[in-house]
């Protein structure tokens, strides 16, 4: 039996392994469905792919990288950082590639998880950490005629690097965070780019810059300087919670800034109108880009705001009856976000099935534990999504909590540790009450909410509040069973 089984080798799974090892727990196996590590940054290799939180904050605090080449690094550089983590912390021997978890079942008498993969392997583990990613499975829109298209189809998260866009007529469906990064790059090479927009998002300029050599040397020589920059970036992003999470005078101010940016970059009144959002900033993900609006105004780019009626063999037909003929459709349509159900079958105490309990929306205790599923922890689980700060800040505090729980269980001789149902219920009542007052729940349609409007994804507070609650493990909140 393995001590800790980790599912997924993205930032979450690898970060958990690093911290477990540091706590002296090294009987670890990491299962990864694909042949390489990196999760998000292995999969999102579309042109222009980059983080939209500065790299000095979108990295682990325990593994600073003085060599970031830009303020906002590209996906390949972030992937390089992930590979560096694997090497520096000697994680390679722990990883089993090409193992897709399809089932996890808690064996009550043995107090262990039995995890099965699609390839037929079975693993027994005392503790399981699910780090399979909230944005790991690409989603295609439910559009009529999708299969009838005879041209090329590409999803932003599964880029086809063999396809040559030179001279091609390309349609981009979606105008979210990935679309605004890839459209400026496509416009440079394609003959024509037609962008299909459902809802315009709020856009803020991205203060990107190339890091000068002296900057890297300084960070290497004096790590506290880089740490000070990280702290400044952290508090700068924390202050954005006043604009993005809650509707405050700061929200109006940032909306005005965004509108001024639109006016500065787009002179055409009609185009500006088409690009003006009709919801409160923060309700959907805010787009950080200085190159999107200019790209839309290139002579070979056209924005279409009519709803798509159907995909036809030669292109896309919109509701007013015009068919836009294209050679390739790029779907920048996001991911199947884990808001309800589970990515694979998870069976807990007494045969309870998590997908059934989560059918109307996922819930957990502090995002990491679920009552009735002992010794199971999640990274970026329900209600841990940030709208204003680095996901890695949240992840780091979750990892700290999980390692603390497992280390306590080992020290105290607990064979199982399961959060009490009433503790989880009270936590979620409070979370949902607080969410009701946020911009996410203010009426727009976004991937944060289920179709019924339940918010199972976002944390309604500052990253600092989140981290503070994660620093505090209360054994009294759990039912524990000791080894006899
Ligand atoms: C394009 C893009 C840009 C982003 N930019 C930012 C940003 O700037 N700032 C920010 O804070 N966040 C950003 N995010 C969010 C990002 O997803 C997280 O920051 C972080 O990378 C998630 O890490 P993870 O380890 O939880 O999940 P992932 O990186 O998704 O890793 C999950 C891993 O689990 C594996 N896996 C999944 N299912 C199974 C299974 N059944 N069996 C075995 N293995 C499995 C996957 O193959 C993958 O390797 C971005 C996301 C995307 C898609």
C-alpha cells in the first residue's frame, strides 16, 4: 500500500509531492494520464499562450525563479519552470505516465483507497490527493452541424502545430482569455480571421515587459528583492478584489479605466459598441491584453456579433443567414469545468457516489475535503477559484493544509480522517451567503456557475483570508479512526 497517491502532474500534483517530501513523507506515487508533466502548460501551446498573472506571483513561493524573461511569461517558459521543479525536487521517479484514473473507491475495512486506471492498473493508497485540474478537459460548444464541417478544427487547448495558417481563412469561436491571446498571433499569419463573439468581456491593459539582464542578476544575487516584488504584486492583486469580487466604488473606477482603454484603442464608434460589456466587471473573467483590440482592427480581421446558427460544411452560418466560409475553425471555447459531477467515479463510505451528491453543484470543506470520503483531498476543489490573484497562492495554502492533515494522521496513528458533515454544511452555508453578495453572482452567465446559477467554483474573499483559514487544521472538525 502506498502512503499517498496523487492524481495529476500539473502545478498542483507536483507541488503536493514537493511539500510532502519536505515533511518527510516520501512513499508517493503520481499518476498522470499523458506522457509528460505540466498540465495546463503542457496542453495550452497555442500561439500567444501566456499567464495573465505576473510570473513572479504565478510561481511557487518556495521555488522562486530569478530568470523569468518577461513580466508575463509564455506557456513554454512556464512549462520549463515545471520541468525545473521536477528535476530540482527529484520527482521523476514518483511519476507513472500514461495512467488515466477511471475509478477511486474507499475500502472501508482496510481504510484505504483503491484506484483503478483505464490501462488496467490498480493502486492501493492510504491517502489520495486529487490534482486532476479544473481546466484540463477542453469543451466544444453545442452548435448544430459541428460534425458536418469539412475543413480543419482546432481547440485552443490541443493546438495543431502541423497546421499552416499562412494564407488561410480562419474562424475563431469565443472571445475569452485564450481567444484574446491567440487572435493577435493568428492575424499576423492568416489571410483572414473572423472572430465570433457571444459576449464582449471587460479588457484591461497588460503591463508586459522584457526583464532586463540586470534584473535577473539582481534577483539571483539578492533573493529578498525578488521576494519584495512578489509581495508587492500580491498586495496589488489583493486590492483588485475590491473591484472584481464585490461591487464597490473601486468597481466603477476600474470599469471607467477599462472603458477609457477601449476608447483609446478603438476609434470606431460601432466597433466600440460591439465591444462594450453589459455586465459588472469581475462577473466573468477579466481579460488582460493590450494587443486584442488592435488585432481586431487589422484589415484582415472581422468581428461578428450575430449568434452562430449552424456550422455548415464550408463554414459558419450566423442567425441573420450569412455563411462565412473558412478553411479552419479555432475553438477558444474553454473547458468542461468541474462544477457538478466528478471527472471519474469516486465511491466513499457505504457506497456513496460523489458524482450523485454533486449533481447539482460541488461542495467541500475548505475546498479540500469531502465528508464521507475519508483520506481524500483535492487541489483547486470547489470554491477555491480566485478572480483577482494567482491560483498558485491558493494552491500553496491547500497543499500546506493537506500535508498538515496527512502528517497529523501519521503522527497520531489515524487510519482514517473524515470531515464531519455538519462542519462541511456550515462552511458551505457561509460560503454561499458570501457568494450571494459578489459580482460573480450578479446575473451574468459565466463558466463559474452551473446552469441553475449555483457557484461551485469561486472563493468569495481575499487570498489572504483563504490562506489564513488553511493555516488552521482543527482535529475537532474531523471524525478520526485510530489504527488498532
Ligand atoms: C490557458 C490558461 C491560462 C491560465 N493562466 C492562468 C494565470 O495566468 N494565472 C492563474 O492563476 N491561473 C491560470 N490558469 C489556471 C490554471 O489552470 C492553474 O493556474 C493551474 O495551472 C492548474 O494546475 P493543476 O495542477 O490544478 O491542474 P492542471 O494543470 O490542469 O493539471 C492536471 C493534470 O492532471 C492530469 N489528469 C487529469 N485527469 C486525470 C486522470 N483521470 N488520471 C490521471 N491524470 C489526470 C492532467 O493530464 C494534467 O496533467 C490558466 C489556465 C489556462 C487553461
